[in-house]
C-alpha cells in the first residue's frame, strides 16, 4: 500500500512517493533504506503493491539498453517482457486465485509509462499518473490544480497506508 504520483510535463517528468510500507496484516514499516523509487541508469522505477515484485524490478531486474526513438514500442516489446521474465525467474507468484498485485511507473528519458500487474503499458494524455492505495486521492487533487505537495498531503489524510516523508525524483527529457 502506498501513494506514488507521476507528473509528465513538456520538459520531463517527476515521480513522488510516500515512505510507508506495510505487511499483509497492515502493520506499517518505515525505514530510510526502503525507497519506492529507484534510479537504474536511464530508468526511474516506482513500484506499488506486493513487495516481492517491486524488489525484483527495482533491484534485481537488468533493464534493457534504451534506443534513441520509439520509447512506447520499446516498453511494449522489450521492457515489459523482460520485467515479466525477471519476476517469474525470481519466484514471484500471486496469491491463489488472484491477479498479480503490483504496478509500476517507469520514467525513461523524461517520459512516463504506467505498467500494471499483467505488464501492460499505459499512457495518459493529461500527464497525471498515480499508483497505490492513496493514488486516487492524489490524482483527484492534481486534476483540480493542486501542487504535488498538496496532493500527497491529501492522500496522506485519506489513506492510512500513506505517510511522510515524501521523496521526489525528477527526470528531464533527453
């Protein structure tokens, strides 16, 4: 459970995450070593949902080299298949009779992409992204014109699985 937002602009993008994680019983954890957004070469990777696939993609997965053009197609044809394989190779299996419970916001060269538990790629024309349990509050606030700071505070007030400090990563288009 978490709140992660992504904001796409003409110059690049920002990813913002809260700092609370929780176990299956809802027990909260916070520690400076745990980051919901990681930087891996040209990639910024933000993960929400089950911890195991997030850890695999953020710390074990080997991201493929990024081409100069065609980032959406590259995400569909190279990034998502390699994420799917890394998750499988490292033993993640969703709970019985449930769909995989993870989602990612991935930034490459200042462009944001949303990846769901089936490893499908989505993009939004308004440039406002959100994943995790508190994201619906933050997205609503952003769409109403709030700053990312206000949006995250609104998510924190309405979602018990969202807590400060908020961490921000920016990536310029290249």
